[in-house]
C-alpha cells in the first residue's frame, strides 16, 4: 500500500519561510498528480498546490507567488517551499498523491505567528 509522510512543519514568524517535504513509499508507479492541501481550524481543507503528470501546476489563489511545489522523482518525494508566510497560512498541511486512487499523508502543522 501507499504511505505518505509529511515533515518540515513548525512555528515561524510572519514573513519567514518553511520547506515541507513528503516522502512516499509503496507502489508508486505512474503517479498522476501530487500536491499539498491545508486545513485551518474550523475551516474546510483547501488546495495549496498540485502538479500533474503532464507537468501542469495549480496553486491556490492565496499562495500564488509565495509557495513553490517541486518533486524529486528519484527519492519519491515532493516539496513545498513556502515564503513570505502569513498568519493565515497557519494550518495542517497534507500531502496528496493520486495513482489509481488518492492517498493522503497524516499532515504536518504549520504555525505562523504575527
């Protein structure tokens, strides 16, 4: 089975940066999409960034120009570089990949203090 483990979350001051990583294991043949979603307390989970097999990238409106998604195929990892962080970026960040089905990681907490 597929397992996703996020890391890199923590506490950062407003305006700072964090880099999240997601390590994937299991049968990872022909991943269709991979990306990040986040969920703040009391709010619905929302798109942060995704990439498709064809290379297209989609960012949530609130993170455009500040976050960058990337992949390391050799290590079966994806990353999210987050710059110019704002308090409203606070939440649990979840890794997601899609092969035949979708798979989710357990999430990593990001807290941005003002």
